[in-house]
C-alpha cells in the first residue's frame, strides 16, 4: 500500500530540548490515524514539520510522495491547533476567500459552499458575519475551510477540543465521510474515546518518541491484564485490597478493577456479592485511555508493582 506520509529518523531540537527524537512513522493512504500523547509530547511539533511550517534538524519527510508539504499544498487540508477567522467577514465571504486560495471558482465554489453549509447546519448563517457565530459554529466553519477543496490528505491538530457532544458527533461523522471518499486523515487529540471510535491506526508518543503504533487490537494485545467492571449498591472499597489486583477505581455505584490474566475474575465477583447487590458484572480488555496511561507511566519510570497473587478473595488458596 502507498503511504501518504513517511517520516524517517526525524529529530527536532530547541536549544538543549529535544522536541522530537528519531521519530519513524508511515501513514497509509486512505486511513484515519490518531496521533496521541500528553501535553508537550511533540505532536504539534511533528504536525508543523509535516506541513513545512518548520523543518527537522535531521531525518527525512515525504508527504504525498514529495519531500515538502508546501510542494503539494493544494492537495492538503490543514486545521491548526491555534485557529483564527476574519471576524468581520461573512461566512459566505470567508469560504469564498479560502476556496479561491485553493483554486476553486465560480459555480463549483458556490455549489460546494451551499452543500457543505447545509451538511453542518449553518446554511441559515451563510450571510452573517463570523463574529455572530458561537464557538461551536466557528469551529465547524474552520473545519469546512479545511476540507472545502476536497484534499487528498487532511491534517487536524486537536479538532475536537472545546466541542459540545452534538457538534463533536457531527465532526466525527464528517471525518468518517472523508475516509469513505478515500481521504487520508491524520489528527492529534486528547479525546481517547473519539480516537478509539474513529481511527484505523493509532500512534502514541511521549517525550518526542514513539511508544507504540498499530490498530487498537494490536495495541491492546500488548497488555494481558483485564478490567473487571462492577455496578451495584454497596461499599466496594475492599475489592482493591484483593491479592493480585493491579489497579482499582472505586465509585459510589461500582468499581473498575484491573487484574492480571492469572486471576480468575469470578474471585472478584464472589467478594463483590459479599459487599453489596450487583446489577452488572463484565470482564473487558483495557480501553485506550488505560493503555495510554500505562505506556506513559512505563516510559516515565512506571507505577508501583502489583501485589502478588497469593490468595483468593475469600482468603483460601488460589
């Protein structure tokens, strides 16, 4: 499969600080790829290098087969983290201006503006000034500016930041539509749920280095532990003291308990029944947020080790 983006041994320094450290990455054409990492991990720096806004100190980049994104800028849509629109312009004038910058003209441009505004429920605001839009409306307009020229590659830096659930769902659907049309989409995000739902592949980075890359299933397979999910009424705090428990999140309505594969989840259930009334019991694999936290913790030295598996929940032999 042809790659839309290839990074080879990319390094970017700011003085003594290494923002990106020997990053290697290949992003296949026509896929949605999530770029995940904590604040300061190097996500935005990497995206800016992809877009030829800044350049690496060493290593090589290829975007749509070219060494610089600027050489194929009309084939790319880019939504930066720090956004801005001309507030005194109308929505229609804004889209015409940016559409013309990307080579759109005449009836084709007008048709795309009308069609897209209907799609994102902004048609009634077409001839109003940008300053009259709410924050959510402005973010949707900025997304439309990014994709109006139907680019082959769309790069989005924190596209879901600040969106309410309704607009977040609408943006998710627009991203999925791009994929169905064969567009490659790369986005950075802190929204783990959206990344888990949307992405074909995930890239987790920390301190400028790639920690892991792959599909959600491939990444989850790195961890053999399981999550025991309990909902009900009672005090479930004693569950976190069961031998072998790696981690536990106890709430008023239940518990989420991580155990290694050696621990039988039924042990947790039996103890939970002693503590309260159970309405839900489920065994799951780690979700993306939990995987992300573990990988970053490991990269930074790791959490305290789990208690050894020695006894059953009831105190007998394992």
